[in-house]
C-alpha cells in the first residue's frame, strides 16, 4: 500500500509555478445556475480565476498547513505484532509467579511458622503483582478492536467533467481521482472551483425518479452550506470521520446515502474538494496529509484557467 501511494504521487509531471503570475488561457465562460446545467458551458461569467494569486502562491511555496503524519516506533511494533503484544503480560506474569514460588521453595522457610516474616510479606506482594499481570494479559486477549468493514456505496456510477476544461486540467483532475480511489477508501469525488463544478466522479446518489441519473450538484447551495463554508474560511481540511454523527450531511445530497466518512479539502481560496469514503474512520492521517498536498497541486493547475 505504502509503495502504491508513493508511486502514484510521483506519476504526474509536477508543474509548480515558478513566478507569482499565472499563465492565462481563454475558456468559454460558465453558467453558475441552474444547477442541472452547471456542468455544461453557459454564458454567465465567473470571477477571474487568478484574482487571489498571492495567497494561493504562498501555499504552493511550502507553507504547509495540513495535518502531518506521526511515527511512533512502539505503536508501529504493537500494531504489527498484535498477537505477541497481547499475550506478553501472560508470559511475564507466569514467569514472575514461577520465580516467586521457586524462591519460596528454596529459601527454606517453614511455611506456617514464619507467616509474619519479611520474606512472607515480600512473597505476598510479588504474588499479587504476578497475578495482576496474568489477569491483565487475559483482558488484553479478550478485548479486541472492532473491525470496521467498508460499505458498498448505494448509488450510480458518475463521471461528469466540465466541458470547457483544457486537456491538462482534465488529466490532472482524473489523476487525482485515480490516485485517491486506488490508495484510499475514497469512492466519490467532487471538485468545485470558483463557483463551477469541475468534476463529479465515482459513485453518486440517484435522482429520486430512479431513472439511473446521478444527482446534480447545486453549487451555490453547496458552497453556502455551513460545513463547506467553515472549511473554506479556515483553509484547513475538515474530516468527518463518522459522517452519520453529523446532521450537516444533508448539505451533500449528491453523495451516496450511506457514505461513511467525508473529507472537505479547500483548494486554494475559492475551491473545495469533497471526498466521500466507504469506511468509518477510513482515512488515515497519512491519507489526510496526502489529500492536502494533492489539493495544493490542483490549486496550482486550476489557477491557470482564466475563466470558466
Ligand atoms: C528469595 O528472594 C529473597 C529476596 O530477594 C532473597 O533474599 C533470597 O536469597 C531468595 N532466595 C533464593 C533461594 O533465591
Ligand atoms: C458512528 O456513528 C453511529 C451513529 O451514532 C454509531 O452508531 C456508530 O457506532 C459509530 N461508529 C463508530 C465506529 O464510531
């Protein structure tokens, strides 16, 4: 898994901007409403995409704000040797018990006559410690973490790409989707940038009429939702690890109804990626850090589009 991730990260030619100014490309303008057509070209002009070059450039220059993965040698060893770690107290306790009994046997003290001697008091203390250890081992063996299995998302396959995107941007967005869906529990991805929905891919919920069409994205309604706004204002990733605990999940009607985990990742100042996963707490801290890096790369690419 680790190897797959690093290979995927290296795949695309990285195209970070060296100067502070974006190259501009002329694109047909996009319509921001009505929602059902937001993925096709239209005629209402969105604000120019490079209005906020300075702040998005500063994130590209290594001012990394996302979560960082931590390494803990003991924790790694324990998670790799679960069975051994759990039975360790039993071995230690059993060995200690044996040692105390042998000591008592060979120290030649009459068992009853010397019941109040310092040796007896020490023996009782050591015995209780050894037995506590044994019991702790039994508890560790009987309590095991719950395995959380992935849910099959309920919905339809969806692959909508904004029709006026140039090839390099489409390529970059599809690369991000392939990487995320291969290496993490991500099953749905939506990218909104400058009030345009650029990409809706993966599993999406079905329109209630059951005609097999995925639900459209109402961009103004989505970006005004409290969860999205909070994420975009803070510029920090927001991770809803158990989505069913959040009443705000109604802001994402286009995701499969049984989406288990959700990451809201701001892209620069005016974009957001919505990443739905099929497992509760399925995104590790490494995945989160990695998603933040991908969003910075997407920001650099999408910033070059002058208009959508
Ligand atoms: C048993 O333990 C006591 C306390 O540490 C020690 O003084 C004694 O020598 C030990 N007896 C034997 C036979 O090892
Ligand atoms: C997630 O939230 C639901 C709803 O409250 C709860 O029943 C479930 O146990 C939670 N799952 C985990 C793994 O915390």
